[in-house]
């Protein structure tokens, strides 16, 4: 009934939960006292004795005031308990995501993360604000009432007290059923969220292929599943509340019937009877309320499973080295590296490669052979399954991602350009860039002439995702950004795919300008562009098939030579 882990995680809330129970309990004691005063007043009136009405009214008024204040504070404390807990949970999730870094995508989808952090945490609101305090109060209240009523009639007090546990028994009975239904509910909710986000991100593609109807149908189906799961949860909640009502009011009725019998037998006075009638329902109401909170709290507990699954994800080494490695002549090595995305299909097998400082290295091979995966491993977007990747002779597993980011940059195909101006996009790479540096980067990226002709120059808005620029201009702007960042090691991963021929050759010229000044890793399937590289690695189906420079690879007569001949033939046809 109590999830110890959540409770312990949200230590700050304990104090407020205690205060909430205390204030609710004081309010109950006031209530009992008021009813007892009224009962004894009635007694006095019936006996015809003198009634000190002034002091009675004063006492009732004072108790009502205390009860009123307690009720206000009680709801204030329950709000605070929930707010503290939600804050702590969101902080934990946020910190966890920071520690996971970019690797989080390996283990959990973005839509799932968002749902967990927003709705998942929100679902625990009732758990802290109402359920936990009520759990304690529901034990305390019947005992308090029992003590009070036992002064009037021990028998009736006992009957009421004994019927009280029927409510938790009925709660436990529905608990098993509830757990499964809540799991279903959360499962279908995250499914729907995932499809929704994916459809939104791929809307253009769906429209292009005119298959948005199909995807809409899928989303409708999932929405329908979600609706059904929600309805099941709601109907269960409603039905179990009916059962609890039956027990609560039935129990109170039994107590009242017994009190009437005792009254008839002359064992209790009319005033005592009134007190019993007014208080008997109070025995059951706290537990009944607990029952209704219980279902909402269960939804929170189901959500907490998802929260803990996220919090329990294995983290990369936390004692990461923050200092920059001492430069060595070998900039990067991969030693017997193996990698898989899904633990099933090996994407990289026994990769060994060496990138010397200041060299021009190329990685070529057919599409899907694992070239981009190698770049991702170098940048620590993923972790190698086996083997070692060393940067300046230091295992990158021990280096903080920021250290690598300070030394390495990547220009991939379709680089992202942010909404805003050309200048904003450039300054991302170097916030304090001078005018000279900016101009030089644009010049180098063969973009200066274009920018010069714009009326607003560098202050020109590029639109969301750079939509006001052509593909080639976008990519050259991204190149200028990379050049401005001025990292030692630059990886170009198919940097000229999907753009016009002119931009393509301009970008290759820009890369050639860097040769000798920077360490370059060029990934491409177009061999002609990298024929001058110092070292070429040919990747085939996840392994390095051969390596060497252009001449030696040609004379090898292997995969490279064959690819070269094919591409030459293709170029000849084009000409
Ligand atoms: N995020 C991913 N999850 C699962 N498999 C992937 C992922 N990215 C790439 N792959 C698979 O890994 C293989 C290598 O992909 P990639 O490195 O992108 O190839 P290349 O860049 O050489 O075209 C491909 O078979 C691809 O399907
Ligand atoms: Mg690729």
C-alpha cells in the first residue's frame, strides 16, 4: 500500500504529510467535542435542568474556529506535500537525463521520457497530497472515535470498530485487478504518445506519399485502445466506490440499530443516542475516502514504475575526466571495436583504425556498411559493445562528452539550421566570434558572396529549420559554423549528399583547404572526392575490408578498385 521507494525518494514531503495528518486529526477531535457538547446539552434540556447556554455557545464557537483553521492548513499541507514530491521527482528525472547524456536515446524513446516527466509525475500528486496522509488518518480516526464512544457505550463502539476493516479488505480485493488495468492504461497511453510524436515529425513524408490516412487509422486505433483502457479504469473505480459506500453506510446503520436497541432497553440516554447517530458514519468515512484516493494513487504507482525504470537506467561512467588530453601524434584509434544497436545484429565487427594528427583520412563503403555508426561512436553518441576507442591515447569511455565536443566537430548530411538569423546560427559555434572570424568562416565556406548580396547581410532571417535557404546554402552555412568552431578534428559524414552539384564541389574545395591544417575524417560513398586522402579505410558489411592510399588500393584490385571502376563508368555515362 505504500511504495517505500517513492516515499523515501521524496523525504521533504514527510514533514507535510505528518502536519496534514495532525491538522485533520485535530479537526476530528473538535468535531467529536462539538457533538458531545450538543449531546450533553440535549441531555440537560430533557432533564429540565439549568442550561448555561452562553458558555456552551462559546465553546462550540471556539471549537468551530479551530476546526476551520485546521481545515485550511490541512489542505495547504497536502498541497505542499505533493508539490515537494513532484519537484523532487522532476529534479531526479532531469538530473538522470543529464547524466545519461545523449546516450539516453539508446534506452528510452523521447515521447516516453516526456510523458514520464510530465504526466507520470503529475499522476503522483494524489498519492502524496491525499493518499499517504489519508492512510495514516484512516487508522487514527476510528481509534480516536472508538475511544470517545467507549465512554458512552462500549458495545456500540466495538461493533463500529469491528466493521471498519471490511473496507480495506474490499480495497485489497480490487487491488490485484486494478494493478493490471493500470498497467494496460499506461501502456496504451505511451503507445499513443509515441505514434503521435512520430507522425508529427514525419508529417511531410506522410503527405508526400499520401499515406497519412493509413497512419491516421493506426493512431485512431491506438486512441480507441486508450479510451477503452481509460473506461475500464474508470468503471472499476466507480464500482469499487459503490461497494465501499455499501460497507460504510451499512456499518454505520448497524451501529445505529444497536444503539437504538440499547436506548430501547434503557441502557443509554437520548443525548448519548444522538452522539452515536452523529458519529457512527465518521468511523467509516476516512477509510471510504482512502478507498477513492486509492485508485487515483494506484495510477500514480503504475506511473512510478515507469519513472523508476528511467531512473534505474545504467549510466555511463560518472567520474569522467574533464581535462583535455595531452596531444599525441596519433589523434584517434579504434581497437577491435564491435557494436550493435539492438543486441541482435552486429553493425560493426572488429574495427581497427588509426587517425594521425593532421592527416586526411577517409572512410568509404556502400550505404549501410556502418560508416555513420563509426562517427557516432567517436563522438560518444553510443558506446562500443567491445573494444576501445582512444583519443590522444585516452579511452574515450573515461572522457567527459564536453572534452570531446571541445576537440571534435561533425558536419553531417542535412545539418540542422535553427530559426533566426544567419548570424545567430554562426554564433552557436563561437559566441564571442569577431567580425573578422565570421567573415573568414563565410569566405571559407564559399558563402560570403551570397551573404554579401542579401539586403540584411548576416542579419537575414533563415526561417524555421533554415527553410528560406536552399539545401546547398543551408549546408554551406552549417560548414561555416563548423569552421568557426575551429576544432582540431573535423568529421564530414556525407556532408555533400542531397545538395546541388555546385555546392557539393564548393564544400569539397573547402575541405581540401583544410587538409594539413586540421585532422580530417571524410566519410563518403563518392570515391573521387577522397582520392587524395593519406589513408582510406574501406568498410564493407560492418568490417574493414581493406585500407591504404588510393594507388595501393587500386593495385590491390579489391572492393575499392571495383567500386572505383563502377563509379568511373557512371561518370563517363554522365559526361
Ligand atoms: N539508430 C539505429 N538503430 C538501429 N540500427 C541502426 C541505427 N542506425 C543505423 N542502423 C543500422 O546500422 C547499419 C549501419 O548504419 P550506418 O552506420 O548509418 O551506415 P552508413 O553510414 O555506412 O550508411 C545499417 O544497417 C543501419 O540499418
Ligand atoms: Mg551514413
